[in-house]
C-alpha cells in the first residue's frame, strides 16, 4: 500500500473530523483569478459543509461567477498529529429566508455549545437572515490525511 493510502481517513473518520472541528477555510476564485481564502464557521449536514455569510460578501460574488470552491478542515500542531480533509465542491447558494434562518439557528447552537436559541435571539437571527445567504458545498472530490497513522515513521 502507498504511503498515501496508509494515511487516508475512512468515511467515518472524515465525517467525525468535519463534525468536530470548528473552522473551514473556503477558497473561491477571486475576480482577478487568484484564490480568495477565508476561515469560516460552518454547519456539517450529512457529512457536507454549509456556511452562513453576508449575501454581498466577496466569497458570494465569487461563487455567483464560478460555483467551484476548495474547502479545508484540518487540525494538529506537530507534523505527526496532522489530520485533514480537502474538499473540491460546487456551491449552491440558498437565498430563501426560511432556509437561511434555519441555518443561522443551527450555527448559533453549534458554536454556543448546544445552548438553545431563545425568542430574542431568534428574532435577531431572523433580522440578520435578510442580509445573508446559506451556502451548501456539494462535494465532488475529497483528499484526506491522518499523520497519526504513520506511527512516527516519516
């Protein structure tokens, strides 16, 4: 087996990494053809990544022009601890207020460590959702790695 094959994450390991990490770096193609990379909070749904962002942001404008994006979720400090998933994806931009609001609630609960969204917070999220979009990144190709599987052999 190749070294590449040795460090590949299984489907369950990939799903677990996406579910437990908190930051995804989303790279889109900017207006001058250069990558535009931004770290974002996200919501995992069925192993895929969803984000919530301003409708007029540069990343949304980039995705309107070209829906391709590369996503990176990674963790680890030392080389032997590195784990990650890189996802080549096509973005689906959702502008429907109800869909954007639902994602906003999910994101809030996820990053507030499971705390419920009370009515006052929900009202604030409803207002914010008017200026935002939900983006679903549909995976097309995935590369994964887990250097812990090398057992200290590099």
